[in-house]
């Protein structure tokens, strides 16, 4: 399979999972708390992926 299709499927799956988690937590937490934790975890994942990219051999 071409890389673009695989990346698109991963992105769609990630969006679907995050949407399901947000909807399930909607009754327990406020919108601001959910937004804070989504942003926090996205930032941590971004930092981890940026760090992994820096470790690759040139």
C-alpha cells in the first residue's frame, strides 16, 4: 500500500478514537478540562516524535 494511504488510515483511526474518548468523558469533565488534557497529550506526543526524529542518523 502507498505510504499516503497508510498515513490517512492512521490519521482517521486516531481521530475516531479521540472523538470517542472525548464523547465518553463529556459527562464527567468540563469542556475546559477535556481541552486541556487533549492539548497536553498532543503536545507530549509531538515532543516525543520530534525527539525521535532528532535521534535518527543523518
